[in-house]
C-alpha cells in the first residue's frame, strides 16, 4: 500500500477543497450579514492541513493500484466531510456542537439533505449558501473535479472513477482519456446548474435563492434556504421546474454524455440523428419513467379521491412534486407529505430505496439494479415452470453475464446488511424503533426527510445516533461496497 503517495494526493485535494471556503466568505462580503470570518478561518485551517499533508509526502509519486484508488475515494469523503464541518464548528449562529457539525457537513456532501439546523430564514446568507454549495460539490462535482486533475497529480484516475461511479458505468470507458470524460461531465453538470438557476429566477425566485436551489436540485440534495423548503415560494411553476431538473439529474449521466456528443456532431454536420432516441432506447430510462409516472398517478388518485386538496391543479402539482422529489431522493417538500392520507407516506419513503438511474446524482439502490432484480425474478419463475430451460437475462439484444447478476445480488445483500446494522445501532442509541427505521432509510438512501420524528429535521436525533447515520450516509453515497471493501482485513494484506 502506497500510503505516502495517498497522503500526498489527499493533501492536494484538501488544499483544493479549502478554496471552496472563500466562496461563502465572498457571499458574506456581498450581503454583510455575518459569517464571513468563520469561513476565512476555515480556509486558513484547511489549507494548512492540506499543505502539511502534501509537503511531507511531496516526493512520493508512485503509480497507484486499484486498491489505493478505493482507499482514496473513501478518504475523499471522510476527510473532506470532516473538514467541511469546520465552518459549522466555528460559527456562532447557528450554534452547533461537534456531532451536529459533522452530521450537517456529511449530509450536505453526500447530498442526503437531512439537517439539524432550524430557523433557516433568519440565518446569514453565507451559511445558507455554503450548505447548498456543499451539496453541489458532493453531487458530482468533487469526483469529477478529482478525476479531471488526477493527470496533474501523476496517476491514472480510472481507479477513482470506477470506485465512485455507480452501476454498470464501472465497466464503461466513455472516452479514451478519463480527463476528457471528466471535463465533459463537468460541462454538462455546470450547464444544467446554470439553466436551472435561470429557470428559477425567471419563475420568481431571487437571484440568491435561484442559484442556491439550482445547486441542491441538480445535485438531488434537497437542502433549501428556507424552513418551508420549496413550499416557501408557493408557486406551481417553481414546483414544475424543480420536477423537470430532478428528472434530468436522475437520468444516467452517460446518456447525457452521449447525447452531448451527438448534439455536437449534429452541429458540425457529421451526423443527422435524433439524439432524443438515445434516451428512449435505454431500458433503464424507460423503466425510470414508468416508475415515476406510476408513483405520480397513485399519489394523484389517492389525494384527489380523499379530497385532500381543494383544487385539481393543486392536487396535480403537489402529487407530481412529492412523488418525484421523494422517489429520486431529493427530499424537497412543499407540504408535509407525512400527513398525507392512506398508504402514500409509506409508499413514497419506500420508493426512495429505488432512487435514480445508475450514473446519476440520485441515491438509493438505482433503477438498473431493480430492473435486473425483476428480470432475474421473472427468469426464476420460468425455471419453476420449465426446469430444463436455459434462459439468459437480456436487456434488448445484450445478454448480461452471470457475474453481473451475482454482483447485483451481492449488492442487495450488503445493502440490507448495512441497513439492519445501522437500524439496530440507532435503536441502541436511544431512538424508538419507528423513528430509527425512518432515520436509517433517509440516511442510507441519501433521502433527507422521512416520517415520524425525522419528517422535517433531525434535531431530536441523539448525538450518538447522528454518528451512525453519518456512516449510513457515506455508505449510501459510495454504494456500500466501496466502503465495505476497505473494512475487509484482506484489503490490507499485501
């Protein structure tokens, strides 16, 4: 294990991360409502830590193996999540203790959106912006940025990319050079953010709110600058814009990447292909749309049948926003959905287990895995009827290997194992069974709000349980296996 090389790389990334503290400091300078000093102090502290780590290992530039790549990815989240808590620790408003600061930082960076802060409307703009900015970086920015600068650090980069990217993208090389792929993904990510912010602004948000909510929408994070979340704006147009960009961000970014390439070629006159077909030909995308439409229709019919909202357009808007926001693990809310009639609250929370598509900024187990699980179950039913049948699992014309199917089952087993362990641990920390269940679901799926005591915030969660839930957030963001790999004793053997 090349520990000194790993420390050197982490040191450089910590130095890069420290500069993100200057952005909210600049926001504090613009609005003049406080908080700027804490971010400047956090910048100095984090930059010093990064410099020290880099300086003592600056001459160690050995080529890293995939094993080191997994460790670096985990260290990214653990180290940056910990250092991201520094401003919360230094700030006097809000006055958070150490456990709360760590929880808030990791919740932002992992795009979970669970919060221990109340009274958001009265907080300085710099603090509100920082929470949103953390989610934007965590959504896709940190890993894409890290991969983009890896060539400058003197190592390959594909190890990190494979360890971070979820689902089948682990086996794809979207470009010959990973740096080019990272830059293209970065451009797509930034472009979506700009378009989202512009749409929010045109719909009536202030410039500050538009930029802030574009960060948490494209990253599918769910943080807001207001306690009432999206409901603060009381706008069906803003609800619709939120839904649109959540759906786009929940799609596989490999599809966006390919569509972006085709669009460039069409402008150059090299190809005349309708790039929208690229999306429709993708089985996971079609399955994703089917799930979203089904959830919306169920919510709409139940709400309208129970006369929960007086007007039809309000019922339509609320059903659409919450079915998409909860199932894609964004967690935005314009109404307390935990009070909705019948089985709807439970249905939406359980839908967060599915999450977005593989290669998206959403959480959950991902659509691709659920689709394969369905196909595997369908095949087993056929085998019961026809024991001698030989039936491979196919997606269109592509035959999936048994190794991939085994990997899917292994993932679900690991996910369930982590879920149960975290659930029992939070109960041991003093939470009741129902609240502990919802807190773990919200954390492991990177959802944010759930039901019961955690329907709006996590203030009532004991500090000891916050550490368990922080671990669950990181597990969910790294798709369980990446973190479990480094906890295996065999990982550390040469």
